[in-house]
């Protein structure tokens, strides 16, 4: 009887013990996951409250001008469309007006206006979702009405065709920044590509007198001077000429990834002293110092095809884009991790402070971004990464758009 009693007692104790262990285990598991859950909830709130601003997107030139319509679902065809801007919580998008060096006198300005026309037409068809913005007041109105604030930035001074009247015309049409050069130099400014390769077509590097006159006129108009793409001498001439804060609409950190398109420490410090903002570019080749080596190996695996495209004298960005689209799995394998992009933001913050950095994705102008950033729908992942890195809510809001808006206001006075 005693034995049977003990057996019965054990049968009673075992479920109780099991429940106790399960409660303890569940509590430990929940305790372990709680910080992750809180971060997940917090970053969503921060992202929703912030005015998320992207200072550079090429969807007009690469998608709209190619005959596609970003009013439709273009998942798998582009990195941007209206629905995904909304999904990514993007409040302000500066749309790039772009054409390359193949456009010049009598063609570049005309093409720029066609691209501007395309955005105006899209906005007109979607008045409940989009709004053209030319002033800070209009920007805040669009945000309040939960519409995407659509701004315009000209990527390349060659589009004014050496004519100040054309600069004025672009401003009247809503353009609020101009990148002084693209990869191609103008008659008045040398590009990063040409300066780095010692192929500047003009007698000297930098801005000539007419170039300085253009910068001054941009200041007078309230058009932000964009120093992305420009050569070092052009950068310093622009910094020493402008009376308003500048932007680097899509450039990253040279010290982490030493390519001519990125900014060196003394340039970053100069932008901060000027009161400007550096909007980091998402392109893998400007984020990861090993990316181009990996991409060259990828090209070598398809040498015959790569060489045939080059033989057609296609621009490098078109060749790379074609190859990336054709072999997506191979490109996927060489994309850098997201944390490397955050490292660029961190570097600028540690060097000059949190007030001088923002986001300039270059989406639809790039064929590779860090893993997890497939398009404009993925901007919340940056907010999450910044929160995990230890940034405060206030600082994240500055990075996501507050710093750019400050510069926009300063140029609009």
C-alpha cells in the first residue's frame, strides 16, 4: 500500500512539476524575446512619425522614359512604384531628372523637360496620392494630407546647356536642386570621374568663372547646390562660392569605400561647416570596398557577353544593369550586408555629428543595393537598423529626413 501510495503521489506531482517547468521556460523565452519585440514595435512607430525623405530616385529616367508606368505594380521590374512608396513610408521623394553625356546642346534641356512633364502628368492623374512640392510649406502640406511630396532634382549641369536662362526655367518648373555635374564634365565644372582619371576636357579642374556664376545664381533662386558626382576641385570651388548650405544628394564615405564618387573626411567636415547634408547612396559599389572586385569576377564568368556589350559602346551603367538583370542570383551572392550602409551613416555621425547625414538611395539608378533593400518598400529596415545600433528617436528622425528639410528651408529663404 505504501508503494502504491508513492506511485499515486508521483503521478500527481509530475504534472504539477511539468507545468512549473513549462511556465519557467515560457517566462525565460518571453523574457529573451521581449527586447526584440519592443524594438520591432518601436521602429515602426518612429518610422511612421518621421518625415521619411529620399533625395535621389531615378525612376523617371529608367522606368517612365522606358515606357513603364510607376502608377502600376512594378515589383520585379523596378525598385519603385506608387504603392511601394506608401508601403515604405516614404513621405518626400526627390525625383532625379537625368540624361547622360550623349545629350548636349539642343537635346539635354529638351529631354529634361520631357521628364519633368512625365512627373507632372503622373501627379495630375493621382491627385489623392501625389503632390508636386516646391517650398517647405508645400512639403508639410503634402505630409499632412498623407500624399507623397514629389520634388525635382536635375542630375547634371549639362542640362542647362551653358545658359543661365535655362537654369531659371528649370527652377520655375519646380527643380529644387541641381547636381553640378554628372560623370561628364561641363564647360564650367569638372566631374569626379574626369578629375580622378585626369581626363578633364577644360584647361583646368574645378569651377571656372561661369561655373561660380551658376552657383551664385542657384543661391539667389533658392535652388540647392548638389555636390554629388563633382570632382574634388569643383567641390572646393563650390563650397567656397556658395552662400547657402549644399547637399550631396547621393554620395557615401570614401574612408570606408574609396571610390571617386564618395566624400573624403575633409569634404565631409566642409559640408558640415557649411551646414549642408550628405545623403548616403545605397549602391553596393559605393558601400562595400570589395564589391567591384567581386563584380569583375562575375563579369569574367560571362566574358563573351560582356565584351560584346562593350563593343556596342554602351554606357557602363547600362551594361552593368543588363548583366545584373540577366543573372540576378549571381549578383545576389555578391551584395553587401545592410550593416555596411549603416556603417557609412555611423562614420559621418562620429566625424561631424548627426545633423549632417540623410538618405539618397539612388533606387532605379542602381543595379545592386545591400541585402534586404530591394526597393523603396524597404526603408523601414533602415529605421530598424538605426534603432538597433543605438540611435535615439530624435536622431533617427533627423537622419530619415529632418536634416534635408533643414537645408531645404535654408535655401528657400
